[in-house]
C-alpha cells in the first residue's frame, strides 16, 4: 500500500529522534534502504536546518516523495 506511511509514523520517528542524545549516531533502515529510509533521512536533515541535497542527488537512493512530504509536514508542525 503506497499510503501505508502515516502522520503518526512520522511523529513516532521525530519523537525518537528528538529523544536521542545529540552525539549519538542514528541509523535509519527499512526493508531495502533505498526509498523510505532516504526519505526519512532527508526530512530529518531538513528538520535540523541542513541541506538534504546529498540524499536527493545520490544515484544510490530514490527517496520516496510521499514519505518525505509526510515527514516534512509533520516535523514542521512539531517544531
């Protein structure tokens, strides 16, 4: 289901991220690490005020734009 990722999922991710020590390494993974994971990583970079272009421009990743937009909208509303 392409719409299986929800706003509640994004809130859970951000809650976990915000409660992780700032000096911790964060590893983001999904079944293949090619679509959802990069989308979440890009959204988290944007949330931190960093550029996410290295993820979008990489030939290794194909960020899921639906997941990215859900995360960005949720993360922005929780700032």
